[in-house]
C-alpha cells in the first residue's frame, strides 16, 4: 500500500470513528431500565473492517472503544454512586472487589473489548467476494454477537445485583424467572436477557442497514482494498 492509500485509509477511519460516535448519541429508542438502540452506530466500524480487513478494522474499533470509555467517564458512568459502591467496595450478587478493580473490569469488558470486536466484521469478505451485501451483513451479525457476549459477561460479573430488581420490573415473566431460577443461573439469565433487549435489535438494525447499503452502493465503495 502506497503512502496515498495509507493516508486515505487513515482519513476514512477517522471519519468513520467520528460518524460512529455521533450515531451512538442518536437513539432509536431507550429502554426504561437502561440500554438503548442507536441509529446504526456499529455500522461505520463494520464497514471499515470490511473495506480494509480485520486487522485494520480491529485497530480502528480499538480507537473508538477508548473514545467511548472516555465519554462514559465524562458522563459519570464509573462514579461510585453510579456503580453502587460503598466505602470504596464494589459488590454484586457474586462478586466483590475494590472500586478501582470494578471500574477497570467494566472498562475492559463493556468498552475496550465490546467495541474492539466490531473490527471482526470483515471476516466474511473473502468467503463471499462477489456478494458484498451478504458478506457485510453477516460480518455485522458476527461482530455484534461478539459484542453482545462481552456485555453478557460484564453483566454477569459486575451487575448481578440488579437481577432481582430487573425481573421485578418486567411483570409476569419476571416473576416466573425469580421463582424458577436462583443464584448464579439467575444472574447469568438476567445478563443475557437484559443485554439482549437492546443488543439483538441493534444487531438486526445494523445488519439490515449494511445489507441495503452494500446493495445500493457501487462495489468498489464497499470493498475498498484489504
């Protein structure tokens, strides 16, 4: 890759990081118990990963993840009040640690890993070289599911204490869950369901938008140079 191509790739990546950040602030809807579905905020990063490959896509997504962590710090996501920590101790239904360790773990799972894995969206490029719409859409699904898994583990480890409250808020289904499951299994199911309420729609919206974008755009614009 010559210097012009490298510059173009860096400029495109910077623009896509900025676009993804803006889109992450535009909510299609927000859930009453937390979480929201954004206006395809994952798509710009998935597109970069598809255009330039998983390696570059992962680097770009890592930069974006660091920016998201900084934004989380600015809006108070990691304060002791927000995390429910008392006297410097963070405690959930299954996990207890110093406040700083909880912050580090949440930053790692809910931000750095959760958004960096979006760089894997280019994995189907070579499998469907003549069908970029299909390859990009499948890549968005795969990357989105990896992000979903990161949030599940974070919720299970760090936010299990909210399980009973959450199921108490959702009516009959919640009552069934509380009466049928207990301990670690309840905490895990809580994280799967809670994170799924926004991650599954987010994945579907992103993959659908990716498919129609790739269908409508000229193939070179979608494929780029990996």
